[in-house]
């Protein structure tokens, strides 16, 4: 039963999830006008919503993907055991209502001597996403780039998605049609020779950095997830607010 699956999960504690000794100061998720796009730092993911996605669907996406991250972080090292991490992350999602396709990983070759991760993200998004989806990703990158380096949202994302010279993160764009939510996820992992603490805006040397990415479309079965929604919230506890921070886009 899916509820038992949720109840029996082991979740990473903050220090096991690369957050460090001190959690970023909690920022409450503010009520939003669903006629506007929205974006959130969801631990080591950036989750974006085009206009028209209901508050319930937003909450379901954010909580379910957070649960899968914390469960995968507990079982595997996010940066050094990437394939096992993604396999278990996907397994958790599939058991609580997400319909997934397999990851098809490709190494991205940079055309310049150096690049920043946000540039790579936007280039891939332009090819893989529709107009509104690409636009909300671009707005999210702009919002993050404008934040002070010590902003708690950047700190959370950087700590949760990377460690020294390696990283593993996801950027998703969500849409809703007739009440059903779909999510296009761009998944990334990288290895570099230079240490950094600024995943998206650090200037990486192309010759010494390997960036691998995959894009997939996922759909949430609301009936299946509806049966485990309360169990997910109970399992997450304070994580549901400590690890989910909203962005102004």
C-alpha cells in the first residue's frame, strides 16, 4: 500500500542532506494568485509553475518531490552515487502517484571556453520546453541571479544540490490541464575540478567540467496521490516549510 510506503521511508536529516549545521532561516510559502506564475526552491530542486496551477497541485508537487529527495539523500550520496540516487528518487515518486519515463542522460558539450550553469539551463530549456514553461524558467533564473549571495534561498539550493566540486539538481516547469498537473523536469549532474559554492552562477571551465543532463515529462495521478497526501505531510513534518522557500518572479 502507498501509505505504508510513505510511513516506512527513511528521510535524511538536515546534516545528511548537505544543508550544514544551520538551516537557512525559514521563509513561509506565501498564498499566491494562481493567475500568476510561481517558483520555489524545493531543497535541491527549483520548481516552477506556469499561471493557472492550483494551490493544491502546487503543494502536492512540492511535497512529493521533497519527500523523494530526502529519501534518496538518506539512501545514496547525491553527488557521488548519482545513478543510484536518481533510481531511488524515481522509485519513490512512482510509488506515490507519479507516472515517469526513464532518464535518458546526455553529456552537454559547451561551445565556449567557460560557462555558467544558468546559461546551460536556459539553452536546454529553450530547446525542450514550450513558451510559457521556458518563460517561467527564465524568470526564475533572473530572480535567483538578483538575490544577494547570502540569501537563504540561494544558500538552501547551493547546500542541498552540491558538495565541493560536484552537484546534482533538478529544475522543473509545471502546468495544469483540466485539474491534472504535469511536470517537465530537467535533471543535471556535474563534476568540476574547481571547488565552488555557487552552483548556478559560477563560471565553470568547459575543458575541466563534465555536465550531464536529462529531460523528462512526468504526470501526477491525483487519485493515487490523494490517498497518501496526509501521510506525506506527516512524514515531512517541519521539512515541508524548512526546505520549501518561495521566489518572487
